[in-house]
C-alpha cells in the first residue's frame, strides 16, 4: 500500500465517528474523542490536520480553528513519526501563544472559546508565527509528512 493510501484508510476510520458539531462547540467532546482513539489513528489525525492547517493558513489559523487545543498531543505525534524539526517549530509556536504557560486544560478552554487573551497573543506574535510558518515550509524536503507518517503507519499496522 502506498503512503497516501495508508494515511487515507486511517483518516476514514477517524472521521466515521467525528461529529461536525464538536468542531464549533466549546465542549470537550472533540478532544475526548481524539485522545481516546488508538494511537495510530490519533497520530494520523493530528499530524495531517496540523500539516494541512499550516500549509493552508499558518500556525495562527491552526490555533484560531481550535486545533491548538491539541498542541501537546500534536508535538508528541510529530516526534513519534520522526518529524522532530516540525515538532520543535510547533513547540516554539505553542510557547509563544501560551505565553502564560497555562496548563493544557486551561489553554484548551481558551482555544475553544477564542478567548480574547488568546486572540491578543496571536496578534502580538503574528510576525514570529509567520517566520515559524516559513521555517516549517522549508523542512518539507527533509521531513515530508506523507513519507514519515506513511512509514510510521506501515510499521505499526504490520
């Protein structure tokens, strides 16, 4: 099976039970669902969403669209597939946006609520986030997500 086929087959399973209303809700159902998935499903979802969001609109978009609630889990997932540089860039972005070093649960609630404090932080660090976006794009030759994630899935599904 090709990398994209492996990734797509896992994504199909993840999306079977993901409810669209969770994506615009301030409840924890979306988070609870994703973190309860088997590891390979969770990693695939988080890595693909992160990659697509950053390429579509940057780190600020990823946070604004509520995916930032998965920051710690996404950093871990990137490291598990071998995308260490991308994980470091996300960690840097997360540290900038979560400048008060809120515990994950509190930060998640701020992300879900588009809390004014979070929006101000995003505005304040937007130039640095743009630089992180550029650095992320520059890693694509060395840390191709489809290759790394496909290789990871091939290992754990065989």
